[in-house]
C-alpha cells in the first residue's frame, strides 16, 4: 500500500478548516500524516490546532507571515516530501473530500499508470459545489484525446492542468519538477505548476473521486469581474501569468496575453483606474522570474 501525506493550507477559515480535517480523518484510505500550513491566521486557528484531538498523525506548520496559497503549498509539499510519503495530497481549507476521495485517487492514479506508463505526474478529483453541481472555477484542462482512458474502461480523464483543490502528486514528480513558485503568492500558481508537471505526460482527473468546494459563490473567474474589492488577487494573477508567458513560453505569448487582458477589461467595463493598475502589473511580469525550488539538491545541468 502506497503512503500518502495530506497537506492543507489555511488562512482565517477556522470553521471550514474543522470540516476539512474531519473529512480527512474519515477517509477510507489511511493517511500517513496530515500537514496543516497555517498562514499566520488571526481567527483562533492556532489555538484550535494546538488543542485539537487528532485521529491521524499530524504536524502543524505555523508560518510567521501570510505566504499566500503558493507559499503555503510549497511549504506543505516540502514537508510532505521530507516525510517520505509516496504521494502528497494537497488542498485548500474549504475543500471537503468525500470518504473515498483519496482511495479513488490512489486507484485511479495506479490504473492510469498501468496504461500510460510511469510518467503520470498527478491525479485530481472531481470538484463539486455545495449544491452538488460542478464547481465552475475548478474544472481541469483536458487533453485533445481526453477520453483515451475511458475507452479502456477506466473512470479517468486525461488533463494538462488543474487547480490545487484535491491533487495527488507522486514523490518522484516533486523531486524532478520541484515545488510551486512561492513568490507567486496567490493565483496562477496551480496552473503553472500542473502545466510544468505535464510537459512529458498528462495527468488524470479521477471521475469517482469527489470533493466539495465550499467557496461561497459558484462562478468562474475572468478579467471582466475585476472590482475594487477583488483587484488585489487579479493583480497577482496578471503579474504571475505575464511572467509565465514571457519567460516560459516566449514574447509572442506574452503579447497575446496582454492583448487578451486589454480586451477583457474593456468588454467587462472595468473602471479605468483598475484597468491601468492591471496593465501595470502586466509589465511588472517582465522583471519577475522566480527560480524553481527543489526538495533536495540536484546535480549540475539537470533539466526540469
């Protein structure tokens, strides 16, 4: 039986975090350990985690400052890797796995490896909203031949990218491809990382592994939604994607992203000062190019 370490990143969502941890302890597939990355919460999370009676081995990592989702996942994956677990299972603090979510992920991952080979870099769950509908912001990006495993009798769909809401990542992939970029802080860190993992082989979405994303409102994200309250998140997202497009894909991709951003903001009738701020973040991506962090020293000349 392969071993799995779960990683939960949390910031000021104590009541939802309680449900997440209860869901993890109720899994039919045993967890080796639970890592909770507390991003300097101020809502009593630290005291709760200290006093809680745990049913599974655990480790609470208290960050000295809020490192964002990206920093939290990088730290959690590093800890999970160091634990020696065969897989690291990552999720947010508002993700509620159904009892067999992990067991189905492990079975689905192993089935996909039997068909595609040992380069399968991750398996992700189906993400539902609290009302049972599909969660619009957490749909993975399918490959052109997404149904290849379905015709083989598997309940797996081939994908190239997904969000960090229930993703099972094998130890070898973390060693080879490194950790998510901590410096991204929030937004686009999951897209960049899973695209990085699928350069050689697609990942899979396991259709009988289900988690519930208690995100408040079920809608996707687009640049037409920018307002004064949400712009701080979009600012990180624009900078991060601009950096990715320029430094990892090329100038034409960067220019295409800039044009798409401009048109989306115009069509969404976003306030002009907010448009100007986000276009500025586009250019901030030119000088922003973080380096990959690996869990162990690598030999000189090794490629990602």
